[in-house]
C-alpha cells in the first residue's frame, strides 16, 4: 500500500519543549490530532504570536493528518499527552507552565461510551482532577478551558437550552462531561482559578471524525456519487435514528468562541479589562493579586455555543445528496421506522428501487438525546460571537471536500 504523505511528526521531549517555552506565552492544546484541537491550533497560530504545544497520545499508526500541515511551523510543537496518566500531566504542566491550557482531548464518541463507560469516565472526568491539581500547584494564573457538551442537557426539559438548563445526561459520555463541569466549578470557586467549561452544541467540519453522523453521511455520499458516475453498483449508507434533531455549527466558528471565553476580560462587556501581560508566573494560590480575585474570577462565566437552529439527521441526508446532485425519496412500510429507506431516482426520472440509505437498528443507542437546540443569546450579546457558517454551507463544504477526496 502506498504511504500517505502524513506520517508521524516529531514529538518533543519535555526538556526540548521547555527550551521553546522559555519566556514565551505558552498555550497547551490537548486533543490536537482531533477536529477542534487542530482548528484551534490553526486559529492561534494565525491570530497570536504564542507558542503552541499540541498534546497527542501515542498510537501505533499515524493519526497526525489534521496537523500535518503545521509540521514546519516554528511555533507549533507536538508533545506526548495522555489524559489517563497523572504523572505525565503533572510533568507537562509543571515544566511548561502554560498561560492557557485548552482541553479538547476526550473520549468524544457518545455511542462508544456505553461500550467503555469506565474508560470514558477516566478520560473525561478523572483527568480533570489531575489537570486542575497541577494547574493549582504549578501555575494558578493559567487559564483553563474544558470542552463541555450539550449532551450534558440530555433529556431536555425545555427548548431552546440555555445556560440555566438542568443537567439531565442520557449517556455515560453526557454524565462524564456533567461531572467534569462540577469539578471545574469547584476548582474555580475554591482556588480562584480561571477554569471554565463551555456548553458546545454539535459542530462539524472537514476534519470531523468519520464515525460521527455528519461525516459518515458526507463520506458515503461521495462514495455513492463516484459509483453512480462510474456505473458501479453501490451499498447503501446504513444509519440509526433519522429523527434525532441536532443544532449543528461549524467547528472553525466554535474554536473562536472558546478563545473569547478564555479572554473575557478582553471580549466581554461585563468583565473589566485587567490588561494582563503574559508570560506571567509571579503568583501562587496563596498570593493572588487583588485584581485577579476581585475583578476577574468572580466575573467570568460559562456560555452555550450553538447556531440557534436545529435539523434532523434525515434533513442532513437530504441536503448532502442534494449537494452531490443525487435525487432520492423516503419510503417506509407500515409506520415501522426500521423499514425506512431513501431510494435513488435516476436523472431521467425513473427508479430501480435501489436504496441510497437504509436504517440499521444496530446504530440506535440504548438511550437517545432527541432534541438539541441551543440558545446562544448570552454569548452573542456579551462576547459578540456570531456563528458565520449556515447549515447549508456546512453540508456543502463537507460534501465537496469528500467528493474531491
Ligand atoms: P475528536 O475529533 O474526537 O478529538 C478528540 C481528541 O482527543 C483526539 O485528538 C484524541 O486523540 C484525543 N484523545 C482521546 N483520548 C485521549 C487520551 N486518553 N489522552 C489524550 N488524548 C486523547 O473530538 P472533537 O470533535 O475535536 O471534540 C473536542 C472536544 O469537544 C471533546 O472533548 C468533545 O467531547 C467535546 N465536544 C465536541 C463537540 C462536537 O460536536 N465536536 C461538541 C461538544 C463537545 P486520538 O486522535 O489519538 O484519538
Ligand atoms: O454525530 P453523532 O454521533 O453525535 P452526538 O451523539 O450528537 O455527539 C456529538 O455531539 C455532542 C454535542 O451534543 C458532543 F459532545 C459529542 O462529543 C459529539 O461530538 O450523532 C448525532 C445523532 C444522534 O442522535 C445519533 O443517534 O445522529 C444519530 N445517528 C443516526 N444514525 C447516528 C447514526 N449517529 C452516528 N454516529 N452514526 C449513525 O449511523
């Protein structure tokens, strides 16, 4: 098999990383091989002059595709990072003393969280204690962001969901994020850390993992389009619950919201600008400056980040096939959702009854979150964040990328 152009990138030892960190504003982004981490690295390299350290865990096959374009960027460095190893977390934080620690690493796939509940908890929740303790002990001025989720709202009590919505998780994943939120809050309130966890609703893009429903659909549309164009028979795309409603935004828009949340003194209308100049390592938890404890920490807050619009999985399917100029029609037998199929209609207006999509109950979940719709009023008003990419633009961008590939 031909080798891909992205191979393992160089991973710095902590001693070498320390040399790059000296007297620089250090940002650690965990989960940098994933969707959000890699987009955040791009955004900060373009919009700051900070030194970016991307945390990647060791795997036996290369998974550096999302950051391979940064390989020769002198301000981007890969370091080994695993959320399940308290010693290495402490080593990294105590040696690099970051000004920002952005935690995007997680067991992020909801469906897997029923298969691996303990691993999900350890990765997403127990790790919070290791990170927050290390920040408290070694660099309490560090601003910490943990990636919270609309899955924490779960079995929703009202729609749209805002920052006051109760935690009603429906999966081990949702529960792990809800518990992590409580830890972040406890450390913020107990020790005066700038530690927050936003509620991000679903966000997608060209680097989305292939098991999430949007990317699964856009990859399948590209495959089917190729087969139709070349006259080769194709297997249908198999999906679970077509009626789930999600509030889908663009991941590149969302990382900007995260950065604004981490810098509320610069962006918020209600937090005084304390004009802090990093790098900054002059205080300990016993010795906070007045402005930190009076003006900054009591005023920071957490935000819902969403598009404010929701669509069903079915609508995503329809839009994706439309972008590829493939016509389909839904058929269902006797009101049985498992019989539902999206049948191909040829450009000449006839059909052979071939399915583009069919339901496979194996993709249903033990418990579903039926309806997520975020109320983004607070972040739009206070941090002047705006979702820029619409639902249709998002689907188009993803399908076109997969068609090209
Ligand atoms: P993603 O693409 O799945 O990326 C997750 C990252 O975490 C990957 O880099 C993965 O590394 C890493 N990771 C997993 N286990 C780890 C461990 N034990 N130690 C170190 N790294 C580990 O997820 P995403 O979509 O970018 O999401 C980023 C964060 O936001 C996650 O915390 C997710 O739960 C949360 N979130 C996402 C959304 C969304 O719609 N995207 C919405 C709300 C919240 P490998 O590449 O090695 O697997
Ligand atoms: O794309 P999904 O797997 O994303 P889900 O479960 O909403 O979680 C994503 O968003 C969360 C924020 O709300 C994040 F915290 C989390 O990390 C992740 O990024 O599934 C979306 C919906 C579900 O209702 C699912 O049941 O699509 C439905 N679905 C239907 N068929 C499917 C499939 N999901 C997947 N993954 N695969 C299917 O075949």
